[in-house]
C-alpha cells in the first residue's frame, strides 16, 4: 500500500526517513527566523564574546524548539526520551565530561609544547570592556554550553536516534560520524583531513550516549572541549576564533597541529581522542547494557530502539 511508504504500521507514525526530512525543513526555517531576529535585536559589536553569545542564543532556541516540535508531533515521543532524563547522576556526567575535555585539550597542548610545535606568547585576558570573569563566563555559555547542548541534541539526539530506528545502531552511528565530519568541512580553514579526523571524533561524541543511554556526558564533553580549546588554551574552535587566556602560536604543519582550524583538524588530536574513549569507558563501566540505568526513564535511548 502507498500508505505504508510513509507510515510504519507497527508504530502508527511516519517512517524515520520522512521524520528526518520534515525535521530538517523545520530546523532550517527556525534557524533562519531566529538568526534574522537576533541580528536585528543585537548587532555584533563589542568583541567576539558578543558574537558567540548571540550565536549561542540562536542555536539553543531554534534547534531546541525544532527538536521539541518534531519529537512531539512527528516522532510521537517525549523530548526527554532522547536521553535527557534529569537527576544527580546526569549532573555528575555533565561535569565529568566538562573536566575530561579540559584534560584532553591539555594533553594536546602539552604534546605540541614539548615537541616544539607551539610557542606561548602571553598569558593574560585582554580587557573587553567588561570584567574578565564575566567575559569568560559569557564565552563558556556561548562557545561551550550553547554549542555543546545544541549539537548533541541535534546530532546524537534527534538525527542519530531517528536513524537508529530506521536502519539500526551500527549504520546510524557510521553515517552520523561521516555526516558530522562533512558538516564541519564547511567551517572556515577546514580541509579534507579535518573532515576525516572530525569524523573519527564523531565516534567520541556518540560513545557517551552508547554507554549511558543519555546525552549529558556527551554535552559536558562537547561544551568542555570548545571552551578549553578556545578561550582557555588559545586554539581555534573548528575554524572560529575567540578571546583567549593563553596567547600562543602553533608552528608545525597543519596536518599535525590542525593549524588555525583547531587541533581536531590534525593528527595531534588522536591521542586526546584515545584518552577520551578510555576515560568514558572507565567512568561508565558499571553501567552495563541491559542493567537498569541509574537515571533512566521508561523511554530511554541506547543500543536498543525505543518503540
């Protein structure tokens, strides 16, 4: 029947492919509307922190709203079932992820410094017209938390989990890792190597969800990576710049250091990736698949499809 091309008779809802297509249309429309509104309301003047805060507001509001609308009316599932169960362990996962990413960027920084591929020019926070501690906090909200929440909700939340419903976990993870790399190839100063390495990093982003069935650990790791990579250690953040505490220059070839794009565009990011994977495994080792999640809901994500 033609009806079955669009509807899954076992679930009484649209098939995964159609749900994703509708979501992408809604997402693009929402992002465009909120971007225009934000540009008119808050011109980007006063420093890079203004740009990042404005960008953060746009992606958090538009992407969260798009996911919520489609999750409720197209997917016919709850928003929280994407892996957003809230509780004490959720916050522990978030802060562990935050700290872990700081250590991971520190590993990259130390490798480059010891090998002579990085030089420190200055350690200071340039006066941006507001108290430094406030500016740092605003950078964390804009470049860290907002992007970490939005991208995890989009990539590891809505898109990955709908793909899993349609084609299974293995292929969903593989496709989303490659897609994640391709998307970042549109960023400034990106290269084909950046796309390849970020595709590999894409598995690090998926791994916390596979281990816990929740997004909080991944959100913390993503937010921490962006924040420590840019405003603290002074690297580029996927091709974008920010005010930094440590002013430094990378000296080696871009295929090693990542150049102005950031360390995730070079092979130097691979050791940090391995550190992250091992740490996530050790942190979640007691949460075996099939065992009750300490902060699970009746509709949880994970290896198995939620019907």
